[in-house]
C-alpha cells in the first residue's frame, strides 16, 4: 500500500486535487471518501494513475463505500 507522499512523487498536485474533489463531492451530497471515483477523476484530468487501492493515509477510518 502506498502513501500520499509516495503518490506525490509522480503527481505533486495530488493532495490539492484530493482536497478540491472532496470539497466538491461533499458539497453535492456525494461520498467524498470513495477512492474509485477519485481515481477516475484523476484519470480524467490526465494525472498519473494512483492505483486501484487508496493510500494508507487516504481517509483512515472514514473510508466508505457507496450504498447503491
């Protein structure tokens, strides 16, 4: 499993991208902790693929899954 610091070696903007994405998702009433959607967001931006699994320090115990 990786960490944000490791992911930042290939994508220095990942922390800001995550903060912006989480804020937008929460504001829309959507799950702001769901890694697959964030990963897809990064890929749509043309950012490097961060992998299928979230980093260890993604959201800790707050990591959730969609209920649909």
